[in-house]
C-alpha cells in the first residue's frame, strides 16, 4: 500500500547526505563535485515525481549509473555489417592508418599550417596538398573546401552569381540529406537554366540557352543513379569546345570522384578526375570521403586563373578545412603515388576488393558464437548476398558477398522477433548494424575484419526472456 506523499518525501535523503556517502567517493573523483551534485538532484527529483524509491534501491548506485551513462560518447564505434561499404549514416570511408597517424600528430602539435618555413612569412594552407592534387589530376591548380557541396556552392557563387548556369534536366540531381542542385544554385545566387529533357539532351539545347548572361555550363555526373534506354547526353569534351567557343567556363561536378580507374579492383569504370581535366573542363569538383577514401573534403581542380578567383571569394574562408583534415588528406593523397598497393593501404579499396574466401573464413569463425547466443529461437546460417559501394557511388554495381542470416525459427511473430534481434545487436557494447532482408537479420561479412573483437562483443549479447517480445 502506497505511503502518504509527505511520509514518503521525509524518507528521501538530502543532497548532503548522499554526498557524504563514502561509496560515492569514486564518482566524485572521476566526475567532479559539480556534476555529482547535479546528478543527485536529478535522481531525487525523479524519485519525488514517481513517488517511489524502495529501501533496497541505492541512491549512490543510481547516481553513479546515470553519470556513467552520460559520460559515454555520443559518437560511438559500430560494426558496419550492412553491406554498404561507404555508408553515409555510419561515417563513409574508413581512414588509412597513415592518415590517422598524420592527424594525431597535427592534433598534438603546433604545425606549419599557414606558415612558410622557407622565408618565415605567412603561408597558405592549401599549399600543403596543392602540388599533390595537381600531380594526380593533371590540373594547373587546386583548392580545398569542407565537402563537395561546398565546392559546388563556391564555384557557382564565384562564377555565376547574378548570372545564368546552364545544366541538363537529366543532371539536376538530389543526393542524401535533401541536397538538390537547383536549391544550391539558388543559394549561390545563380539562375538555373534547364535544357533538354530528363532522358535526352542535345548540343542544340545548350546552344539555344547560351547568351550574354551565361555564367557557366555545368555538367553533373549522375553518380547516384542511372537513366537507361532511350537516352542522350552531350559529352564533356564536346561541351568544353562549345563553352570555350562562347568564352564561358565548363564545370564538371564528378560528385564522388576517383583518382584511379576502379577497374583494377573489379569494379565498373568511373570517370576519373584526370579524364575530366583532359576532356577540357575548366574546373572539376569532387569529394574526398567517398571513392577517394579520405576525410570529408571537397576538391576543386582546374585552371589557375579561375582557382585564384575562387580563393579570393570571402566565402572560401567560411568553407576551409582545418589542420586535422589537411594532415589526413595529405597522407591519403600520398598513397595514390603507389597505386599498385592502394588495396593494402587504403581501407575503402581493401573492402571493395575483399575476396569471398576471406569472408567465408570470417563467417565460419563467428558463426558458433552467434548460434550460442541466439539459441533455438533462431536459425543461423551463411548465405550468399550482395554488397554495394554506397554514398551515391556506382549505384548499379552489385558486389558478390557473403552474409550470416539470423532467421526466426518459427514464422508466428517473426516480424517481432526480427525487431528484437536487431535491437539486441544494436544494444551491444559495440553496436552491430546489419540489414533486414528476406525475413532475416542479415550480417554482411564484407566489412567485418576484426573477427576476434566481434566474437568478444557478441558474447555479451542478451536476448529478452521468453515473453511477449518473443512470443
């Protein structure tokens, strides 16, 4: 029987009483007096609001547990077993060890970020990677911003603010996070001039749109989708001749972008940045954290005279990258000077090129632990599956892979069981993220390289007792 409110409240300890409890000393030492006092007040407020706190409950225990929970970082490592190598929601590219080491050095030390060590004068941070970018792409000059959307924004604002930008209707893309090319143009102050139709655009469409108010012609690589069938587009080389004949620049937005031919990894060919430059583009924009396999960055490479204009735009300072990303970026780009060993040095290509036999070996190692933890309520078996590149790169490229399917042993309540299984995997110390496919939780082995760590992690899996959750 519930006690009267007044009697219940009299039994609650004061903040000072809880603070004097010696059992709280470790928490005071770790989190500090201010944080501990604030948490005690929160726990007492919750007890007053709920009108319950049994004698067996420990204020110290609850305070400590809540402090521990709040101390956990929000950005937590996970096992990406979705089958999407460059998963936008899971951080895209894994960074090479050389880049991690370079970033750590930059974080721990003062660095010559904008300081010329030769003459002792102020330098320019882009100089740290400009030569590398020019060597790898064949461009005259290069500049760097914080992502490819920023690169497109800066280019449009610099070259086409208050002017017209011509682009094919079939290239008015939308990427993740509701990033739409027409809206970026509007924010940049450029006026969009659409030409052609969704599936077919001809040279005459561009010719008809060119005029005294034209700021640039924009070609957008549709890296996150494909239009097939009755289609027509004007190639970059032909567009370059047309643009230069009318004295306007051609900008080629490659989106994901790649510095090497991906065919060496068994993937479909994607236009490389060097190819786009050789085809006559005045500027090429592309990402650093997708197919390039580095930190989030936006690159603009091309003609020196235009790059100089971009760097004079006040917006450039708002979009610049910091010393940590620059350090990681320089180390990543250096790896491309030895393309024959990229698959060993760069995690993105190592995962994309991972052999099936290696995935089978990993699956066989982790299978017994999954079988033991999920018990008789589920069947656990290896199954063939397909992975994808992700982040809008090579959208129709299916990579043969191997997965472990966790399937409810009975069909009744199967959907609920799948939900419970997926939730239990996400609640592990290192959450395991798979995908639901064909009535099973599918764990794609392509990105699982730490089998021992995974086994130790799954050993702590706890499923709900037989109840409505698994009924």
